[in-house]
């Protein structure tokens, strides 16, 4: 019984050992997946997503000239038709919030009423004051006549009495003439005052007309036929109901794009932007229609990067002209763009995952248990050109073998070229140092050194 138990236990142990060995063997075989060195055309591609935008479009704008005249610097959208609505010329597109404009209208109407009241008051005051002036002139005229009679009666009196009567007459006549002159000035003053108030009233009436025109202009209609597309803000959000329209910066509410020609607007990160140049060919795919492919060319590349929301690095705007058109294309559709920045014919290349680095030396693992040094060239997202070290058709491993340390290194004659390539790359990326002016000063001959006049 005991012997049978021992035999049974031994069989179990042997079975476990066999399973472990087979498992390790399969794992080892699985990790040593190889691929063949390719030969032929090699394209350097920058892959980015973009968004379709019509090359030409008609802007639908708020009545900014009228709003500026009534000092409305920003206004919100109260209502707008759904994006994608097809409209004809003169059709309703949007309505702006008129609450602030209506408040302005109420204020100007109050000011107009006050101006009308001021004019009536000025007329009454002028009438009263001028009436008093006229009464005074009449009284002075009577006084002149009395003084003349007195002078006439005093001709038989003593010279002193005659002289006094003459002086009284001259005095009254002078007062009469002054009253006549003052009356004319008062009339002119009243006319100018009332005219000024009328000018102020007319100004307010024009302001009221502008406000009324502004209220009528808050209903925005399509200037032409087309499909309504909302305008985008710089942060990517769309102008819609509740959005603020800033009159000075951008009064555009929406656009009517020309659907016969499109651009794809995309953003390339600062790592790849040096590869992208105007004129490069592009393969444009539309995510909504995966079976459709279009061709295009890079039209422009921004010189200055932007820090867009949810982006860690600076991005540069790249505009791609789409060569073809299609009825299914619509603005704001997402595109997948393949920008062909460079192309090489008749070259050898391998997948990037087959390349390993150790002590700045690049190499690959081969099926014949060797670690082959390679001199690399340009790379794209998936593969890299091999300038020297491999031939087409050779097999290389896609991953690091478990016994990779035991592989024999071959291709050591490429080490000087690899090192030279590294130095060349470092030289291109090296930041020039600023000259040490203090050292230059110390190195000047004694007779050429500047003299410090403040030294003791």
C-alpha cells in the first residue's frame, strides 16, 4: 500500500515537471516571434485628426454699427436656428437679447420728456423776463418824456436849474438806451438757450431712432441662401443660444459655408511640426464615411504655436486643402489626415519594436542567436530605415529574447558611424553658450584693459 502511494506521488511530480517544462518551452517560443526585414518604398507620415471647414463662407453678423452707436459692446443670443438648418435669403436665423436695448430706450424716452419740459420752462422764463424788460423800457421812455418837459419848463430858470434838468434828461436817456440794448441781448440769449435745448432734444431723438433701429436689427436674417453653421470660439466651443457676441472683437453669429470646396483644419504638435511644409501631399479620410478617401495638400503652416485646452504641448495650426468634393461632406466633420512629409525608394526598413539600445548603440536580435548592430535612418510612426547592418529578407526578433545576454554581438565595424551619427544629432540640438565676458576681460592685455576711474 505504501509502495503504491509512493509510485502515485512520483507520477504526479513527473507530470508537474513535464507541464512546467512544456510551458516554459512554449513561452520561450512565443516570445521569440520574428519578422522579416522589408525592402521597398518608405513613407514618413504625420498622422493627425482635423475638422472640415468651408474655404469660403458668408458671415452672418450682428448689426455692430448700430450697436456701437448706442454703446452696446456685447450682447447675448436669445434664439438661433439649429445648426445645419438650410435657409434662403431673408429667412430668420437668430434673435439677440433686447432687454438691455429696451432699457436704453426707456432711459432715452425719459430724457426726451425732460428735454421737452426744459424747453417749455425756458420759453416761459424767457417770456416773463422779456416782459419785465419791455415794461422797464416803457417806463424809461415815459421818464425821458418827463425829463424833456422839465428841461423845457426850466428855460426861464437859473442856469444851475437848467443844467440840472439837462443832466437828469441825459441820465434817463442813457438808461433808456441801455435798457433797449439789454433787451436785444436778452432776446438773443433766450433764442440761443432755446435753440441749444432743441439741439439737445434732436440729439436724443436721433439716439431714440438708432435704438429703435437697433431693436429692429436684433432679428438677424440670412444674407444669402445656404446651411447655417455656428461660429467657433478660440477654445473650440460653438456660439449658440446664450452665448455673448462681442461687438468689437467678433460680431459674427454664424456662417453660410460654400459646400463646393473644403479645408481640413488640424493642429500638429511641436515635435512633428518641423517635418510639415506647404505643398506636401495628404490623404484625407472622413470618419463619418470610412470607405471614402480624398486627396489634399498642405496649404499653410502656422509660425506660432498655441496652447489649446486639454493639450500638454504647444500645437501649430495646419490648413489642408481638400482637392475633391462630395455631396456628403459637411462642415465640422472630423477627418483623419495622413501628411506625407518625405518618401524614400529602394530602402531597407524594420518595425520600431525590433530596435534596442544599449550604451547609445542600436541593435536588433536575429534568429541565429546574434545581436546585430545597425545604423538607422529616418523613422515614421511604426517603422525605421536601416542604412547599414541588415539585408532584405533577413529575420529579426520582435522582442527581447530571455537569453539575449548570451547572443554574440556582430557588426562592430558600424560603431564609429553610429557614434558619429549621435554626435551630429547632439550638435544640431545643442544650445549655443553665451560668451563669458568676464573671462574675455581677464584675457585682455594689460594696456588694453579698461581703466576703472572709481578705483583707489
